[in-house]
């Protein structure tokens, strides 16, 4: 007679191995995503003519990964582009990741831009929007002279004008001679001065994105700070970000959509490359589909 106990041993061993692999898989996946993050080392390099990049690692007052891109609009033929609306006289766009925006519109570099709705993020598999979904931007946005979204209180704009200058007017509306523009939220710096509009009680470290312009309107600073990643990068407060933008000699700076939306990417011969570490659906290096983007072409 066959020994039933002995025959069960291989089955039990197989089930144990399967169970261990099943439990280890999420850990292995998270390890892989963490491995993909940019290293915590300072670096500086030219990305394209007139576009330079710097990665700054800070450990005080908390771990921070700061990504800075400076763009000289005087050099070459650098021009901004903005995601178009789904239809004219609507605030609706089609959600895309920053890499998908680069693949579709071929800018040299791109960032996510405006706040949007609807949005929710419950689990890695339960979130909205997904790529291709309809979303609505908040504030005034302009793409190739076509305005979409309504100016409204609290949603300030950066405007790219016919004469090639960029302007952050400190208002919710761009001037009539604007070709492209996007809306953010808080004005961080205006006329070279930090704006006293931050409630320190709610100003906590977070992933953040800002854009600044110098007094000539010809030099831009894009700043992305990673967050939500303990020991790697735990984010920055709005007031700290305002001070940093001031240190970059910006005359005016605007806070764009941050959190898991924060993404900075470039176009390379092998395809889009993300320079920071976004966190979408609780997964590091995972890009979030967003409503619109600001890119730069030659």
C-alpha cells in the first residue's frame, strides 16, 4: 500500500514554495520600483541647447530630492506647448501621463501642469483617471491661442506671450497676447518677494512642482521635489519651496499641481525618460495620468 503521508510531502512542499513566492512577489516588485528611482547623488548637466538640469540632494530638515531645470528662452528656438482641450470652449482634456504627452507631441522636455478633477486614488488598481479618460482642468489654460477652462479665484496663471516672454502676472487671467498658458494655485514669489499667503498650520512636506520666471521673462526655472518616500525624499513645504524659488533669482513663481502628479521628463532617442520619482497609486516611479502638461519644443 502506498504511504499517503509520504505522497503528500511533495504537494505540501510545492504549496509552501508557491505561498512564499506569492508573499514575496509584492516585496520584489516594490524593491524593483525603488531600484528604478534616481540615485541620491548631486548631478548637473546640459539636457539640450538652452536647457540645463540639476539634481540636488538634501538631508536637512528632512531627506529631499530636488530637480531643477533652467530654460533660457533667448537660446535657439525654444517654444512652449500646452495640452489642447478635448474641444473648444470646454475645460475637458484627455488624461495622459507625461511620457505619453512626450510621445504624442514630441517636446524636448515636459512637466505636468494644472490641477484637475475628478480624481481619486484608493489602491494601486482603484484610481481615476486612467490614460484616455476625460478630465477637467481648474483655472484658465491656453493652448495655441485656444483658451479652455474658466479663470477663477485661487487659480493663478503663467502666460507665454507673442513676443517670446513668459509672465506670471499674479492674476487668474492671461493677457490677450498669450499663445500658451497654464494655471496653478498659489503665487509663491511676486516681484522678487515671498508671498505671505501660506498657512503654516497646514503647510506640511509634500511632493511639489513650481515654475518661476526672472524679471526679463526669458529665463524659466522648473522645480520638482519628490515626496511620499521615507528616507529617500519626504517632500517640501510651500514656504520652503518659495524660499528656494527666491534663491534661484526668480522674479515670480507659481505652485503647479504636485503630490503624485509631480513629474519631470525628457525626450531621448530611446523614448521618454522620467528624471524624478513620482508616486502614483502608492507605487514609486509610477506616472499619473493628468489633465494637461507644459512642454518645450525647438
